[in-house]
C-alpha cells in the first residue's frame, strides 16, 4: 500500500456529550500511484457501518473488512482504480475515558460534574477518531466540521470559518482548512470553553474551563513571548492565523503540541496566585515554550519516522530553555539545563548498558524513565554542544535552511546535519554521527607539555571498560594568561590523541568552556587544578564552568 497517499480529509463529527458517543463521517481524497483494488486504513475502536467510493458522479458501496488486531480496515474497491480516489466512511465511536483518541475530560461547575470532549492523538490514536493513514509521513490537509450544542464552543487547529444554527439547540461549526500536516497533530474539541485573547498578527488565546480564565494570563503572556522568540530564532513565520493554549483537567501527558491548538495539563498552563511556586512558574514558561518550539520542529517539519522523534524533542527541550533564559535571565536557566538535562544524561549514559540516541536502521525506542535521559536529555545537550561549536549565526542559518527545505513535509536527522553543513565549513555530519549513532560518551584526559596541551579520549564508564570507541570531539579551552587576559581556543579532537598550542604566559586553562561539550574531563596537571580552584573561590569563573569543576 506504499503507493497510496492521502491528499485531503473532510471530517464531520457529531459528539454527544450526554451519552459519550460520536457519529462521524470522513471523506478521504487519496492518490493511488499504481492500480489498486483495495485501500487499507488505520482504525481502532470505531464501529464502521458504511464505506463508499466515488465512481463518476455517484458513490458506490464497497465491502470492507475490519481487523482489530492490526488496527486496520480494508476497503474493497468495485474495480481496479488509480489516480485520485475518493472514499466516504461512516462510523460511530465512543467519547472514551482513556485520554487517547476522542475522549472526555471531567470538570466541576457550580457543584455539578460536566464534561468536554477533546483529542489526544500522538503517536497513533488519530485512528480512534477517524479512519486514516496514521503515520507522520502521510501528511494531508484537513477540513473539519462539528455539530455541537449551541451553548458550547468548538476548537480545532484552525480558526472557525462559519457557524450555522441548525435548530433544536444545535449548530454546525466549520473550521478553515489546515495546511498539509500529520494526523498525530490534529486537534478538535467541544465544551464550555472560555477564552482570553492576545490579538496580533497571530491571535494567541488561552482556553479554560468556566471561571478559570483569570488564571490564564501568565501562560498566555509567555505564549506570545515564546512565539516571538521562535519566529526570531528560526527566521520563519508561524504559519497559522491563531494559536490556542488549552488547559485540560484530565490529560495523560504534560502537554501536547497540536498545531495551533496546544493542550496542557491544567497546572502547566494556569497560574494560581499564592499557590503556584517560583519553580511552578518556571515550569509553566518552559512547557509553554517547549510546545511552541514544536510548532516548527515537529509540526511544520515532521520526523519521517518515529525513530527521529528525539530530534523534535531535543529542539523543543533546548529552545524551550532558551526562550525562558532569554526572557528571564535572572532565573539561571542554563545552570538548570546542565543540572536537569546534561548531568542526568551523563549519569545514565555512563552505564555499560546504554544505547545510542539513534540506531542506524534500528527501531523506534519507546520513551520511559530509562530511555528518556538519552532521547530527550542527551539529545538536547548534544544540540547545545553543536550550536556552541557552530556559532549562533551559523546555527541559525542552518535551522532556517532546514525549515525552508522541509516545510510542510518530513525529514530525517541526516537532513538536519546536511542543512548545517550547507551553511558551515565544519564537518557537522561526521561529528553528529559520532555522537548520535554510538552509545556512551568520552572522558578527555588533558596534560600540559610546555605551551601545549595533550588530549587523549576514551569512553567513560563507572566500571573499567575495554571499549575502543572514538568521537569527533569539539573542545573549547578557556585560557587565562599572566597579564589578566583570557582567550578561548577551539579544536576538534578527531582521533585518540591530539595536541593544541595555547601559547606562552599561561596561568591556567579550563577545558570544555561553559560546559558545552558532552564529555567529562580529567586534568593530569596538579598546578592547573590548584589555579582553577583559586579562580572558583574568587568567583572569577562562569557559573556553568564552576559546575564543570565540581
Ligand atoms: Zn515535546
């Protein structure tokens, strides 16, 4: 079925929040590159009762077969067909309580329990709401409409284009067509949402349950800031006319980056005076920024396979911290990054039974407490590392190039490194492969030989090891001279041993300036350690560097 691709979905939904059911019909326009006599779509826990295909001006009934174990429906066409094919599928489903697919979230209003219906699709739960090609690479455009009670508000990825009263206290709500996007990023919801708005070229809104908008101002304000930060840093405009930040009580994850309709667990968006701590405020900002970074890294350009998910998460994590650091320099965010991300990753990755961030030809790694420090934390640390090595301007150029080349499409991690190499004269691909495709990380031993430093690398583990691994290690050395000047020298250690000339009249040197590199350092140089110790106690060293000397 590789030769069949979706072009456009028209999704019609009628949620019933009293009986927790919904009626759906989905029209799918697809393109068959070769002749096909059946179409296989993903579906899960939907009661499909009718499948049709357009033949000429009319729709013709098609037999179909649902295989629940494979989460698939096979639609048998009346004859072999190629080119544009339009399917129409009718079904009913449950608005479930599993926090996946189209589900219900409970809240209390004036002492009564009430419900909203919302969606959560990553990684593969869009198939619980409509039959589809449920893979990130199968991008398509979406037309969504819902029939809901007239007192409810509806939200989706795009703004509402039209509302029609239908009588019987119901209304039809239509949304503007989406850009080409992946199924897992689609969102629709209906309920007694209330909004506060920050108008602008892009309308930013916060949506809450009734009576809660007064707590949404803090998150909304940082949402706008994060949007500005991203547009500046990625040199690419946010492509939708609006961005909603939606607080939901029953939510499986911290937040979900649905394009233009980000959902949050309530305490990660709403700020309660007297209750939300300073750490809580920092967390709100970081999560809001993280999800907004995904609007580019994940949504505009999507991993062509789930095994490249780490790339999404690394960018979102790294720039999430970046946005918070930019607007709140007083919060020492990069120190928190070193503690929370880099150190956690170094500890996890020092175990013998670690694994590479990305295994060439390998499978997608399931995220759990054992794998997250590698996929998220090491990934984000390596990204910070390569950015420091490339320099801000070159890195920014690389991101812009990558987004432009792959917008509304999918990419692998190698297309990212190739983009960086396009704008940089440094061997980024070779460096990144050595960090991404092998497990563990090195310890760099350094000793001084006159005005030269001699570096040796080997893999670091807590227990003695016999590994014979090598990395391409960009090393930046902060050198302190007798006349009070300091200078940073960058070298690339691309073999077991390397030598760098640091000049004469050197008092001391700190290897791995600002702790940008993902490696440990051992100084075989007592005198230098003593001097660095003095600088630490005189606070003549950056806080990030102090962290590296503990
Ligand atoms: Zn994320």
